[in-house]
C-alpha cells in the first residue's frame, strides 16, 4: 500500500457554550427571556435596567459601589414561573457534552424534537447535516440526551419515552423492574388486560402488577409539552395597520431592556490588573455578549415575522380561511438563514393579529388538495370547516361528506376522511351527535 499526503479544506461548526446559549435564546419565549435576563441582572454587576426612570435618576457618586437598585424591582411573577422543558434541557447540554462535535450533534437532534418531546426525524436525515457524523455516533448522543432532565425527550416511541423515565428512577423504586418489562413487551395490551392477565404473562403477583402500573401511569407521555405554562405565554409581536398597509412590531417588556453600567465601565478603563478588576472585565465581556445576543434575537424574530406576513397578506385582509401554504424553507431563503434557525425562532412565540392571537408556527401549513388546489393549506381548510359548521342549520347538521362536497364546489378537493380528521382536531362531534344535542 502506497502512503501519500494530501491537504483538504473543510468547514466544521465548533459548538461552544456561548453558541449553545445563543441558539437557546432563539427558542426562548418572551417570558423565558425576561426570566433569564432578570437572573443575569442579579448576578452580573456590569448590567443595569435601561429605562427612562433610571436615566432621570442616574446621578450621584461614581465611586459608590453599592449594586444599582434599578434592576431589583419586585417581580415575583417572573421568579415563580417554571422553566420550559426544552430550556431546562438546553441548559444541561454544555456540561453533558464537553466535546464540541457531540454538542453539535445534540443540538441538531433537539432541533428535530416536536412539541411533545419526540424525535420527528430519522437519524440518517440528521446525519446528512454534517458529513463527519455517522448514524452510530448520533445514536450514542441521542441515548445520552434522552437521559437528561426531563428524561425521555428525544424518544422515538412511547415505549422508549417511558423506558427512559423508568431508567432514570432509583433502582430500588417499588415496581420499577416490572414496569420496565410491561413497557417493553406489553404496552399495547395494558388497556385491555386485567391485572391478573398481566401477572400471569409476566410471571409476578397481581399486587406487583398493580404497583408497576401505578408507576407507569405516573410517568409523562409528553415530556416536552408545555401545557402547564401555556397560560403564561404572552404575545411578543403585533401586526397592525389599516387594511392597506400592515406593520409588524415587537412587544417588549421593560424588564428585557438592559444596558452596560456606564459608571462601572468607565471605572474599569482606569484600573490596573487587580483581581477585582479582572473579574469585572470578565463580567463586562459577558454583559456585552448577552446584549448582542438579545439584539440578534430581536432582529431575527422581527425579520422572520415580517417575512411570514408578507406571504400571509390574505390572512391579514380576510382571516384564517385565506391562509396560504408556507414552509420553513421559504422563510429561511427569504431572510437568508438556515431552516433550523427559523424553526427555533417560531417556537414558543405568539403574535397579535386583527383576527386573534396565534402561535407563529400556526402559519406554516402544507398544501392540500393536490395541484388543482394551489394556494390552499391545511389550516386554511380547517378554518373553512369551522366556518361551515358554525353556520349550519342545527336541525340538519352537515355531515363530513356534505362539507367535502361544499369545498369541492369551491375547487378544493379534500377527502371525507381528511374532513373528519380536521373536525376532530377542532373538537367538533359528528353530525349525528350534533343533531342529538339540539
């Protein structure tokens, strides 16, 4: 075998803890951002609140080293708010994956996790993001991601999700061993089997089955869901206008307006290399980086929303029934960003519109009805179904076939089973039940 030397140029992303936090910041909701910035304000002496009130009262002795009070107003509603599951998990990544390559793989995996916490892509597809990644390496990283807190995020099946949660419990947890067997081999039959049946199949007592089932039922089948804090989500954007000219603007809390403390920064310029000055310079660098990241998040969010509503102008004019098909890739190309960045930006963000408040992700919906229905998306059809049923004759409610036929007359060809699916998602019972309720 002949040995040769060759020079090859390649690009590879080095994932640093700061980059991970920047990525995480894109995913934060407005309330999470407020919560994290408050924590930074409490720990970094170089930061202060940037408000008009502070400007008016920012007089006094620069040598007074008492921590400025501007950032310490009472806000128990912020401190008591829970941190969302994905945010808690992202906080753990730098410590769990000190190697930059593994950290990049972990972030790529979490990019493909859906709102319930399940991995919504094949590892082979994720491996295509970087030629240096293999499916085996991603599998190993995924296994470690699934064991972080909350356990089970990144699972591909319900059984895998529940298994991860059971394995995270202490080994002496009552019912753990039997529960692992039930989840691995008998999950599908649990709803239709008695405790005696399961005890006979597994080879344990009925009491042991009862303990194991109680443990399984205590687990979270959707570890990534944020329903417990859904009521805390507030709009970060507003679309307003007069019907001829629409504008998107950010709705920002005063608590997210921070700046570098000018007095302390000026003092540092005349200091030497004492230990205290060195520590403060480190905090100054962290403060500047944080403010740049916040500014980048705001800019990216605003540009993304402007691109979304430039394509959804019909929705602004006429409402949900005028929604058009739109993909993450379209918006990514429009503002020259990666598709995964757009996915992060629209997660956990809501917007006020003339037709109500919506998640930004709501405006991304695939085309339905084939080539003949170009410009018609699933969410738009769902809104049409809602409108038709809202306006039906209660004595003669529309069946799914009636709705499908009415849409066909509009040139929208949708199968009756699709209408039934949309009706179910809207929480509307079948026609027979609606007429019985009259």
